[in-house]
C-alpha cells in the first residue's frame, strides 16, 4: 500500500507544519514546536515511510492514515 506524497504534505500542513526548504529529492517541513520532518519527493510513499513521518510528527497513525486515504 502506498500513499500520495501530496496528501501527506497536505495533512501535515493542516497540523501546523510548513515547508522550510525543498531540495532535489526531499522536502523539509517544520512544525509549530520546531520538529523538522524530511519527506522524500516521490509521487507515492510506502506505508513504512509514511508511518515514520507520522511518528516524527507525533500524530496518531490511524488518524493520520484516515486523513491521507
């Protein structure tokens, strides 16, 4: 199962994260509490990567998955 990178970023933006910088292969987002998350710039992200992003963002996995499904 894979998830859209755009939907993942949209779900993070709705939780207060904003893009700090974009490189050739990764996007870095920062939350209101200063937590930085690195997101690979692929169209689709596998579930293990997305789950790690959710954990780094301190978001419940089931809630995050519903937002990006």
